[in-house]
C-alpha cells in the first residue's frame, strides 16, 4: 500500500509499505480521509519534532472503515465506519489521573509516533483500541467530514474553557478551520454577538455563512471599533485567539470586558513570548486561559455533533487531493484560498 512516510525534516516520501494482518487486539482500517492541519505542515518543515518519530506515517485527523479485526476483538465488523482520536494517553501520569489526559506527559500520538492516516491502510495498535481511541460512527458520512471530529474536539475543549454561553458576546481572532468551528459552537451555545477578525476574504465569507454578526479585516478595518460598537463600549465576554500571533493576546485583553475570559487557543511560535499590559488583567479581573488538545470525551462529543448534523462540516472542506499529491496538499494549508484540505487515500490520482 502507498503511504506518506516522514523520513526527516522536509523529507516526506511516498513509499510502498506492506499491509500487515492485524495482530491480537489490533484493527486494520481502510483510510477514507485524512484532513490536514497546520501541525502537519510544522512537522513536515521540521518546526515540530517533539513526539515525532522519523519513519512514521504522517496524519492525525482520520476516518475510514474497518477492514479487519485482530483476535480477541468483538463487534468490529468489516465496513464499520470509524473515526480515530489520535492521542493515546498513558493512563498513569499525574495529568491522566486528574482528568487532564489531553496534557498527558506519556502519550503516544497517531501521526506523530504511531503510523497515521496518510496511507491507504493503517493498523491501530491494541492499546489504542483498548483505550477507546477508535470511535464507531453511527452515520456513514463522507470520511472527510468524520475526520473533522479531531479538530472539532479541540474546539469543544476550548469553548468550555472560554465559558461561552447563551447571551455571550464573543470575539474570535482568526477564521481558519479552528476559528470557524469556534464560531459554529458559539452560535449553537446561544451567543449574542460573535465578531470574527480575519484577513483572508474566503475565510471571512465562511464566517458570515456560519453566522458571524460582524467580520473585520484587521489589515484594513478597525477591529477595536467593531468590538466596542457591538458591545456598547464594554468589550466581549470571551475573546478566543485562534492564530498564533503574540501581539493579538494584548489586543484580546484590551477588548474583553471586566471579568471576561481570554483563551489563548492557538499555539505560538517558540516559547510564545508576548507583551501584555498586566494591569489590565489586574484591574479588570480578567481570566486568561489556554487550550491544548482534547480528551477522548471531547472527541465523542465532537463526533456526535457532526453525526447529528449540528456542525456544518461539508462546507469546511474546500480542497481534496489523492495520496500521491500529499506534499502539495500539505502546502495548500498555507494558501489563503483554503479552509480545510483533505487527503483521500482511496481516490485515484488526478
Ligand atoms: Zn491537527
Ligand atoms: Zn498520561
């Protein structure tokens, strides 16, 4: 079978790998789609190396169908649609034992260490199956939509930490796939104003389609004025920074109402040094929080929302590539024209 193997930084190779029969407790999955996120690009370019094994198959946003189940597994019939949560927590560390498996210090991640979804087939290790990382999809939606349960699960986690609720005024900075999922969830939660800041036209158009009450191009428009206008000069209840640009953190602090919440959702480059006006946090009693990854429970919630049609996943996928064009697919993530890019390993080469 064909697979995209990361030999090293900037060295992604299409290789023929042997398809192995699943051993005891293992599942063999025929990959339907692997959607791509910025982390894949950072791994490809060698900007992210921790937890990444040289020689691993890339891809961590995965859905497909069961092809074969190893000895000892019951109820995994061939053809069963599945979506796969990529983080396999150790179960034993302090974080795992305190309900924070998303920050597990001993985790193994599919697509970083364990062979991922940019391949025609993937073998899910027995411990990942046993821990519930493989979710049976109740509805056989296109795999590219089910695969989005992974990024959506992170947003489910982030939205909870942002304390968005009915009547909230929300600022979302960055309308890539993550910002657009935050927008959809905020609308579902009953948010009042949702202001989206985003320089790319296509992304602002998507934000409008998903119910943003105002969109601003921060390179030409006045975001501060838009936020103050929408909130009677008070500021938003929750600001969610969905793009890793350090100065945005202070802008978010300035645009949040007294007692409001700022969520640094996006990871920042290097250590993420940012200059913030600490007295604003002090005098306004602001809550500054972060979000990292998701729990399997968040994944279950995200998948359920997609299955139930409460989240528009169809409109999120704008570009599709066969596995043969995987490097082009990953590079497309940087394009201002793309929202979500999917690699479809079953699709014939164009
Ligand atoms: Zn991702
Ligand atoms: Zn752990």
